[in-house]
């Protein structure tokens, strides 16, 4: 028997599940009433897009359980890059043929190159020497130029070198436009535009929104937009250990840094006051989340998505009556060797729990959580107060 949830999350009925029981791992954690509709909801309509960015800019919300939704993106920052570039064109700040430049080694580089491809602009990316081959090749074919900066063990030095390089470029070529994804609030706009549609798609009632925080634009803008639409939103941010953004620079992750989230410098685009809780998650646990997400739902996503899934599962048990929505910003392809290959070794998610932290010195790997009152200064000085 299987409980069917209607498209709008409304009244449930009970039918026979022709595919038999839900998948193994999934069945172990889902509650009795969690099983999702076997109907594929296809309504026969296929739209034709004018450009690939239109096809991939918006998330595919996937219901994993009645109260658990994954916002799955192929390349999350496309909507943000499109919104920013469109606005710069509309205001006459840039014109077709101009060159947009920024520092990125991840999905922003691809998103910006795609937005430039769409609007007839040039794109120059200052990235690290370790930009992976799939991204580097795509950028090259898209016509973007990629400058690979030599790597160092010091992330802060890496960041400041890239900024220095961009400053030099701008001095030589004043017509270049520096996008400043870390600091320019223009990157919120595209996501704000999406939030209304997201609000209409979600079941009514309070929402807990969970996602990795890099620049903070995606989680921040979605929370602002949903709140602006009248939703009660609890925003939970995810960080890697070692990130300065929420004051964890003194605790290192011995394994790999989770790509795209956290920072070694302050980002003006992070609006700390929007978050109610922060989780710090090590590579090992994010990987367990990513493997479980694929196993449970079929969604092949990256490490920040895996970390968000882990937190969603934990949060969900503690927040009855709320819809938990988590972000999956990229696909899992670039993590196959480093993360997914060892999938047999990952611990079951239900065995993993976070340690509560009240101040930076209480942060411990592999998973810590702190209630974030929204005032970064309190957190940073809590150790001094406790001493
Ligand atoms: C894989 C991944 N997850 C999460 C994020 C965080 O997004 P944001 O910069 O909007 O905070 C990023 C940012 O690049 C990312 O690459």
C-alpha cells in the first residue's frame, strides 16, 4: 500500500504501489505517511527555450517526502548571473561586446560565461590553477578566457592574489566590468524574481530553508523573497570548517574543503541577520549526505547538497508542521572520484548527529551546530565572555 500525495501536497488517498516497496535506504528513514505519489505528473506540455540558460536557470523542486523538498539545480548561479547581467545592460552600465570579469573556480564562472554567451558579452574568469577540466573546457568553448592563478596552501592569500590580479586588469582595461559576486547585491535580484514562483509552488505553512552559504546570495535572497511573500521562514546556513563567514576560521577540516561554500575573507553579500541557525560540516559527513541523497532519491548532486540533505534529515525530525526545503546547487559529476567512489564506506545518516556550539572554541569536526541570533559580533566575542 502506498499513500498518494496530490500535486499541491493536499489530501492523501491510499493505493497499491505497483513498484513495490520504496527503495531500501529510503524506506528505513521515511515515516509511514511519507511515501510519495507514483504518478509522474506529466501534463503533455513541452516548452521551447530561446537559450540554454532559460532551461537550467530555475530549480526543479523535487518532493522527497510530503514535508521535504529538494530545490535541485543543474548550475545554481545561472539565474543570479542572468539577473545581474540583464540589469547592467538595462541600466546602460555595460553594452553588448563589453567584457565581464570576476574571480571564481566553480559554478559562478560557468553561470557568468553562459549569461555572457546569451547576451553577446565577453567573459574573463580569474580562477585557480586547479579549475577542473570539465569546467575549464566548457569555458574555453564558450569563448570565455580563463586565467589560472598559481595555487598556494593559504586560501586567504589565494583570494587576495586573485583580487589583486583583477585590480591590475581593470587598471589596464578600464572598460572591463568587475562583477564582484561576493560583494555586489545585484546578485540577489535574479533569485528574488524566483522567490514568488517558489512561494506559489510550496505547500502552505511555515518553511525551513536549508542551504550552503558561499556569497550568501542564494539562501539570503530566497529567504527574503519567501518572507516578503508572507511566509514564515527559518533559514539554516551550512558552512565548511575553517570559513571566516560565521567565525569558524580556527577549526580546520582535515579532508577536502567543500567547494563553493565558506570563505577565507569577509563577503559583503552575506546578510548574517537573515539566518537562525548555522551548521559546520566536514567533508566526510557531506559525502555521506550526497551518497544518501542519490541512494534515497536518485538525485546526483554535489557535496554542499549532501551537507544540506544531512541537515534537512536532522532538522525535519525536530520541526513537525514545517516544510523543509533544501538547496542542491550543482550536479555530482565533479565529485565522482573524490567523494562518490568510496560510497560503500560512508556511515548511515541516521547515526550522525551534530555537537552544539555556543562560541567558536566549541566548534568541533565533523559536525557542529549553533543557534545564530543574527549578530555576528556576539558569536565572535562569546569566547572572550566565557574566558
Ligand atoms: C556547490 C555550491 N553550493 C553552494 C554555494 C553557495 O551559494 P551562494 O554563493 O549563493 O551562497 C555555491 C556557491 O558557489 C556552490 O558552488
